[in-house]
C-alpha cells in the first residue's frame, strides 16, 4: 500500500484549538470577550431605571442643598442642562419631592425672616440689625407676590428712613416692586391694586401712593388714576366694555345653541356705555297754602293806647302806705276766668290805642342732589348669524335649507329678550340665516418615524435591540468563523503513517474478510490512485471496523508503531 490515504480523526477541543493559527486564535478570543461584554452591558442597561426631572431652573444654592439632601436619603441622581436640572429615578420623583418639601427645599433664591435666626450674633450693631430686618421683610413680600399665578419672579425694594424724635422731620417710607410676568399673562387693575396694598400694609405708615410697580420692560404699572385724566379712554373702562359685550354674547349663544346646534350660531354684541359722571342739585318750593295748612315759625302781638273808661287807676301819694297788697278776690274759685285787658267794655281800645300782630310761616323747600352712575348702557347692537338647517331624507341624502321667516322671527324675539332690548334707547337686534363655509383643514400625517408613540417605543427598545444586534454581529462575524474552522475534521496522510499501518498489518489480527477475493475489489483502470486508496479505506472500514478503530486509536494516542 504505497498510495497516500487520508483518514479522518475525532480530536478533542484542545486539539482543535491547537490546530488554529495565531490570527484565528486572536479573533476567537476577541470575539468571546466582546460577546461577554455586550451581554453584561445589556443586563446593566436593562435594569437601569429611567430618570425624570425632579427640579429645573434651580439656583446654585438650592441645587447644592438638594444634592446634599439626596445623598443623605440614598437617592440616585443625575445632572442635566449644566447643573440647573436634577434627575432622579422615575418611580421616586413624587416621593422625593414630598420629602424635600417637608424639609423646606427648595427654598428659592429669596430669603425671608429666616435671616433673623442668625441675626443674634455677638457684636452686631443696630444698623446691621435694622438692615437684616429690612432684607427679611423684602424677602417675605417677594415670596407673597410670587405666589400670584401671573407673576414669574419679583423683587421688592423698601426705603425705610430712620425715625427721629422730631415729628416734623420724619420721612415717610416708600417701596418699589419689579415684576416679571409669565409669557402671555398680564395684571388687571384689581391685581395691581392688591400688590400695592399688600406692600403698603406690610410697612407702618406707608402710603399706597408711595409704592411704585414696574414690569421687566421698565413700564410703570402703578400710574395714579389722576395722572391719566383727560388722556383718552381708561384701560379699565375698555375692559369693562369688553366684559359687558362678552356677557351678552354668551347669553345669546346659551339661548340659541340648544335650538340650532353648538356650531351653527355666531353672535357679536356692541355695547355703548356712558362713563360720564353727572351731579345735579335742585330746590323745590311748594305753592302758598292756607294758614291752617302752614307751619307757624314765629308770632308777635303788640298793643298800645290810652286807658279805657271805667278802668281803675292808681291814686294816692307814692310811698309805703300806698304800696299795700290788694284785698281778697271776689271771683269764685271754679268760676269762669276773667281777663283784664286794656280794652273797654265794648272790646275796643280807648282813645289813641294801637294793636299789631306779626305771624311768620315756614316756607317749604326741598333740596335734591343727584349723582349719575358711570358705566350705564346707552345702546346695544346685536348681530346674530345662524347656519342653514341640515336635513336628511329617507334615502340618506343630506341637504341644507334656510330657515323660514316665522322661525327667524321667533329666534329674534328670543335674542331681544335676552339682551334686554329697549326701543326707546335705540337698541338694534339683527338675526339672519346663511350657510356656513367649512374650511377643509388638510393635516399632513406625520411620517412613521416621526410619530411620538413610535419614538417612545424606539427609545425604550434602543438599548436591548442594539445590544442584541451587536452581540449577533460579533457572534456571526468573529466567533462563528473560528468555530467552523475548529469543526472541520482533521485528516492524516497515509504516507506520513506508513510505519503505523505496517505495524498494524504485521499484527496477528483476525481479518477474515480483508484478503477475501471479491468482485468489488476490481478497480477500473480509469480510477486514479487517490480514488482507489479512498475506496480501499472505505472497504476496510466496512469489512473490518475493529482494525480501523485500532489504527485511529494509535493515531490519537500518538504511540509509535510497533
């Protein structure tokens, strides 16, 4: 047997690994390390919690205090936006906020009366104490103003002069407030007055007129009402007119929408108001009345003249003898009263007598002062348009038709009663029907890769899918080729194992079928030597497997031929 014979063997994993060259070993090692690293990263990222915003736009002082407290609470955190945003795990956001709020965090950049907690330092002067109190008061006012929904931030400056013992030389305190409003928000007159009175009421003897309020653009908001007199319409008056018009419009919509449908009516109301202030004074006198119906204010009666006939005149010498009390009266006790008058028996005065009587009566006078109110409605104009009615027949066909005159008249009467129509005042109400034009709004659908749901799903699956794909790439591109090389069968050339085969043939092994003649051993002349050798090996394996097993065992053990 001189022909070369290639016989496969079954090596171990170490022998297969040793059969690789240096480059293949290096690629296999790198691939295994990368695959293990990808698996570990995938597990870590899969178990990592999602972080959400705890607080944003924090000043450095509050950020440091919150971070220190989170470290004590053993809560993991991350920074964002240059340190102005603090992130914590999504499942611990609300719990952490409540715990920090119980500890007064975040305090904000504004400090109030907590400054007084550290004010009792030894050696602090009176000026420092007063300045600390002023800073605390400014901080408390700032916090109160920032509690308004329209205010984003605020600053309060107080001017508190030193008080002395001379009342005439004392100065009144004043204040300035700088406001930064939220986007799209504004302060009405009532809110502005509330801020002014809040500041003035917090400082003793501060006049509300001494409080100046500015916005972040430098516009003075607290302009006194007297300064705007004669300079056009007041903003408060315009706002009141708008409120009146909106009130009437909403009333019309509330009364008509249940009848014609929610989107089938439009109403606009124009109100003309009178903001002029009038004051009138009138005096009314009643006509002359009879003396019995009149009130007497004073009455004077004057009588003078000579003595009447038969009158008793005093006689005698003046003196003590003459000045004697009169004698007892002869008039009965219960009799009719008798009045002595200067008149005679006939009731007339004597010669040269005079009688005057003056009676003064009260004059009826009524003084009426009438002050006219502001914001009185002078005229109301209402315009209402109603969409055509939509009807559907039995076949399902939809059509539109205008309202009849009777229906319009009924709806017009409803609108007139709603707005308080007054013909003498000059009000007008016009209700018409017309088809509404429906604008077709074409909304371009978002591409599939821009839809929010898909983006959220992609973010959640980015790490798992990416890790899996990268691991598969390493497995198929680096590890699998090396494993395929290791899986190839190792063959041995018979020319290299001649000695082993001769030794095996020399052994006395019962091979009854090895030398038996057979027609199958006939080799066609056209077969090559390699094919013939391969066919002989196959025949040997089929006929005498024990001998082949011994040959392979000898090769694996690496024993020298006998």
